[in-house]
C-alpha cells in the first residue's frame, strides 16, 4: 500500500482529517481536484464573512450620526475590496498548504475516483491505501428556469464577485446563504428582496428567533416575501423580470438586476466510484455513516457535507477528527452538538432544540427570554433589535436549546454549546456571573427569566 490513509477533498473536513491522522503517525495523502481549502475557505465561510464585515462597517457608519458622529457618504472601491477579500482567502489556503507540509501530509492535485476498494485513480497515478476518508463536500442546487449564467442569475460563488453593485438584488431562499448575501448587498446600497418558499425565513430556526431576525432585517429596508414561490424569469429591457406566486396563487412580478439562487446544496457522493466498490450512496448523493464516520464498507469513511446535514464547516471538521482518530485505531465516536449561525446584522445563532422540537419530543418545556432592548450594553452599542431565548426541560432543568439574535451571537452561542455539552441546567446558567456590561448577560437573564427571577424584564412565565 502507498499510504495508510487517503483523504479525498481538502475542505475543512478533509484537511482537519488529514492533519490529525498524520499527527497520529499515519502516512497520509490528501487528494484535491480544485482549490485547497474547499468551499469554506475559497467560496464559502471566509469570503462571505469578509464581505459581511464590510457590510457591518458600512451600517455602523450609517448609524453613527445617532450618537453625533458623521462620516459623510462612504465611497466604495470594489477592486480594493475584491483584492482584500482575495488576500484573506490566499493567506488561509496557503496556510493549509503549509500545515500539510508541516504535518507531512502529501497533497496530490487532481480528481480522485475509486478503481477498486483500496485504489484511487488520480490523473495518470494509481494510489493505494489501507483506509479512505471521503470529504468531497457539496455543490449549489438550482431551480428549473433559473439556470446560473454567472451574470443576471448567480449562485453563491457568483454573488461573491463584486464587479459592480446591482441596483436591485433578489435572493431566492431565506436561509443562511440567501440572508447573508441579502445583508451584504443591502449594506452596499442595493434594493434587496428575499423570496422564501416556506412560511418563514430560516425555517429550521426557533420561531421566535426567526421572527426577531425577520423584523431586524425588514427594519433595515430588506423586503422579505415568505410563502412565495419563484415561478419563472425573463430578461427584459428593465432588467430580469421574476414572476413569483404567493400561497393564494396570486402572481406578482419583481424586476431586478441580479438574482441569487440560494435554495440549498447537494452532496458530492456520486461519480467517485463509491457504489462500484460497494459503498452505499443514497438517492440524494449523501454517503451514510455510523457515528464513527464509517460507511457500510468499514475502511471507507465519509465526513462533512457529503455525509449528512447540517452542511456546516465546524461539523465537517469535528467529523474529520473523529474519522482520522478512528482510522488510527482510537476509540472515538461523533457525539457533539452542532451550533449554527447566520452571520447577518444582527446574527442569529442557535444550539440544541427549538421550542417546537422540544415540545414535539415530549418535554415539559421551561422557556425564558430576554430582549436586547433591556440590555445596557446593547443600548450603549446602539443596538435595539435582538433577543436571547433559552429552552429547558421542566423536569430536570437541563438546557435543551439556546437561540440568540444579537451582534456577535455566533460568539455568544459557544458558551451555550459548552453548557449543554457539560449537562448544565438553566439554574447553573442563571447562577454564573457574567461580566457587566456585556451582551453575554442576556443568556444569564434569559435563564433567570425561565425561573421567574429576571431582574430587568417582567417575570411572566410561559
Ligand atoms: C456561501 C457559503 C457560505 C458559507 N458559510 C458558512 C459559515 O459561515 N459557516 C459554516 O460553518 N459553514 C458555512 N458554509 C458551509 C461550508 O462551506 C461547508 O459546510 C463546508 O465547506 C463543508 O466542508 P467539507 O470539507 O465537507 O467540503 P468542501 O468544503 O465542499 O470541500 C470539498 C472538497 O473536495 C474536493 N473534491 C470533490 N470531489 C473530489 C474528487 N473526486 N477528487 C478530489 N477532490 C474532490 C472539492 O474540490 C473541494 O475542495 C458556507 C457555504 C457557502 C456556499
């Protein structure tokens, strides 16, 4: 065998797996057909967050006059912005190459395909290994009639390229990707509309948190149409005319300059030769695994977006570590919570169950909430919209879920994730001193509220 382990794909899942396996003494290669760092570093998490930082800076500047500071009209140098964003990506992807070198992971550039259960074809090379980790990620899906042309109609990768700011921008899809780009383009000055098929944006989020985000984005001037289906589009003199249809069957037309199709992603499980070597790939292209990340063929692991939802980088990383450690002979299993964040302004972050999920699971739920309007720190930051909601088990007081809509909610949620991993109760959260004045106090206050002893809000138990 050429290697102990070959990882296919160098996204966050793949590169974490390759490095950890090498740290544990395995001879490792990582095959990558595209850009090192995968979707996350090149066209996903990182470049979107760079643009969102710009968006948040613009928003801050706009509202600074509320407290007596005026900057005047901002000017945008899109070439400089593009170069800055590209520079961050280059630094990080170069960093992964360096990490591979340091850990002695061989990077093999090319497309991998199984020719038998222990051999991959990569270009004209045949590479054999004792074990494999499939980390081939996912790709955007499109909707009929809205084929991506990279100009009028783009996917998330196209939306990252800012050669000009469209006057009117339409996001099809009201979940993380659609909303993050809606936020960016609104801050850059576009007139933004979001169309979501289901009855509310971020349908997987807790209903109260989703509502709070909806209100905050609407207040920023973003038009959100829920329960609305994009039916067709055509190019007209005025722009791209998109026909949408409400639940009542009533049709409407929205004319825009750019349409982002952000209706989901499909896993890259097909076309790798997996089925030919006996690995089960489901009809959608996911490669099912056990909690050790092994497929039904035990020496072939699958991690990240190609294995299962949620399609999030940190979940891919953790699964990568589990697969690598298991392949190196360690007794490990994947058994952790997955926090999720939408990096809009404000951010929506959550971990654990929504209130509806907890009720459906049969818990006698105990809920507490805290509006940011009652936070001294939020006030001092000029933040009005936002909330913290905690959900506990009425019988044991264990924390079942936390949902935060606030600036920096993505950072705040880490405390809740740790609390839940450690089996903390709402009482523990309420009893923990939180530094004052910080937004983190919201978590403590929401937990106090759940126990009817909040200081800054009325204690009406729900
Ligand atoms: C616009 C956008 C924003 C996002 N923002 C966030 C965020 O803020 N936070 C978050 O957690 N997640 C975010 N995500 C999701 C995140 O990017 C993915 O969950 C993550 O990249 C999945 O990692 P992965 O390792 O499974 O696969 P990927 O990152 O998709 O990497 C897979 C790699 O495998 C390679 N590959 C595929 N097939 C082969 C083959 N046959 N041979 C060799 N190589 C192959 C591909 O070229 C690719 O480089 C975002 C996604 C998008 C699109």
